[in-house]
C-alpha cells in the first residue's frame, strides 16, 4: 500500500471516530455533571487495544439497544478522546497541552497499557521538561485547579497547602500510595491529607521540589536542615536526600562537628546517608567524650551502639568503653539497680540479653588487670566462663600466647 493510501485510511479512521457513524459501543467518560458519551466501534477497539478487547469480552458487560456500554468514570472526556484517537489512527497532538494535562494524560494512558503512547508522552515531557517544571512551580504557588488539600503542622504552626493529585501521583511514590488508599478522606471532590507532625515550612520545601525540582537551603540553619533531612527520609525522595546530605557535609561542617550524635541518630538507617554517617562516626571516634558525655547517649538505639563498638578507631580507654556500655545497658532497664550485688537472677538475665551482642566487641585483654578485677569481674555473670578464664590467664600468665577472638556473635 502506498503512503497516500495509508494516509487516506488513517484519515478515514479519524473521521469515523469524530462522526461515530455505525457505532456499536458507547463509552461514558467522566463523573457527575462532567459525564460525556463517546460513540466508538467494537471492531476497531478489539483490533487495536488489548484493554478494550478484554473489556468487551466480559460476560457481564452492559448492553442497551444492541450497543455495548462502557463506563470510564475516572477518566475525563477530553483525555479519553485523545487516547481513542491514538487507538483509531495513531495520531496524537500534545503541543497545546500544559504540564497538568500531560501528566493527567500519562496517568490515564498507563491504565490502558498502551506502551507506544506511554513512551511518546514520556519522551515529549522529557523534551519539554524545563517548561513543564516552570508551569508546575506556578501551579504550586497559586494552587489553581487544586484537588488536594494538605493540613500540615499543629496549633499555631498549622497551615493549609493546596496541591494537585496528578502531580503528586506522578512525581512521588509516597503520595501515590497515600492518594491510592481506599479510606483516603474526601470532601466535595477534594482529597484531604493530614500531616500534623510535619511543619509547614518543611513540607513546602519538599512539595516545591516534587513540583519543580527546585530547593534553596541558604536560609536554613544546620538544625533545620537536619530536621528537613529526617522528614525527607519519610517521603523517600532519593535525589533530595542526596542533595541535603551533600549540603550538610560541604556547607555545615561546624554543625556536623557540634552535633554528630544527633545527626547519627537521625540518619544511620538510610543507605544513601552512609557518607554522612561515616563522617559523624569518625568525628565521634576522634572525640569520644562527645558521645559518652552526651545526654542522648543512654537513649541511643542499639544498632548505633554496635556501629561504634565495631570501630577500630574509637580513641577511648577500653575500661571507659566498658563502663559506658554498662551505663547504656542499665538505662534500658530502669528497674535494675546500679549496684550489681543487688541483681537477682531475672535481672542478670535481662542485662545479659541486652549486652550479649556488644560484650564480644569490648577488647577485655586491653583492660588492666586491676581494672578488670575491680570493674569487670563483678559483672562476671554477664560473661562466659571461658572468657573470664582466658582474660585472667592472659594477666596471670603473660608469656602464654592467646588466640584472641573479638568477633561479635551471629
């Protein structure tokens, strides 16, 4: 078939969609007052779309006066018409669409599983991304056409942010999940999200990044940036996490040195923040008094204690590390006396379970015989008999070579 003949067939199919001549399918698109009917042809839908082939093959499909009835309530009429035009004749014109239209169209196209059209729209969005992100930024500032209201903060810090579900769905997995919940709150077709634990200033920064990939941290102090980083981890926006991490390392070194324990508490669980964690750990190891004298030490999470004790560069006497490990362990059980001689069997078991992972990380052989006798041996119930014997042998028979194993238990 020549190019001219192919073009004629394409034009005829497009005209058939526009006129609806000989239709045998009615698709109702949209909701409530915005519902509109589109007249289409089952033979074309069956041939050109797996989605519609499956829909039209259902035994429960609605029929009326010899016509198939399909209801696409979640898709506005104009977007479904664009998709149908592509199915009929392979034509699509995105030039007049704004960012919100493109993202809405893309979201709806994915429902129909038309890979070629999805690729076409994504390619167009990427090619014009700068312009579309500018449009997104304007939408975020004005709140025009919003369909989401986010209540953020509490009491005097409470605020309302207007947003757009299609942008949040397309550009944030977190918000996609939130907006997809069956029990999501709605009022007058507006979706309502509540984030009372997130201050408006931080959520605004995060949403602005989601909308237009812009962020400005110049007005924030180190403590504010750390709070922002903690919140961003909840929203799991990886490029933003990396950006804030690098900002802390490069431009907030004083804050990092003054608050390594606090930073570590807020970042140790995230793989993307390993560089920041290492910087904090190195500084703590060089200045262990910052850790051991901190009010937060006894409330540190167990994995942080393990991270620190596994370090070879922790510049502290081993007996001080032992004493502080005991202090931390006792703080986990307020009902256990500081006086070890008053512990009962149940309390000994509780302390043993709390510390069993960390005791093998203490270099007991580096503790003087005097300190071991007076400061470690009173807690021998927490140690294995073999370990006590080996350390005593080490001090009493100094010429005997020992096979020292300080690896943690499995």
